[in-house]
């Protein structure tokens, strides 16, 4: 199946949700190209950027699972085409 590159942006407003986030991300670690986390202490949030190379189904599944966690916001941006 064809894969695509996607960027998943996560804003964490409830730091108690980090264990759930990390658990889900670990499930999809084989697809991850990179991950960057930035704590923004002045605003009491954390920003996580994930680059993933996977099928549409896998990317959607990961985004959906993350989106169900309370206290975070998730947005996904896809590359136009896969190779």
C-alpha cells in the first residue's frame, strides 16, 4: 500500500494526559520519522510535533486515538501524494 508523510501537531493543555499520549505514540513508533516536544511553561502547555510515514488508515487511526484524549488538541496535515 502507498504511504504518505503527515505532520501531526498536538497541543497539550492537561499535563495529566501525557502518559496516554506517550502510550499511543509508542504503539505507532514503527511509522514515526521524528518527534519533537516543546514545553511552554509560561503558558502551561506543551507542543508536540510528530512526522509519520504511513498509510492513510494508520495516520487516521493515530490521529483519531489522540483526538479522543481529553485536554489535548490534535491537527494533522498530509503530504499531497505518497511515493
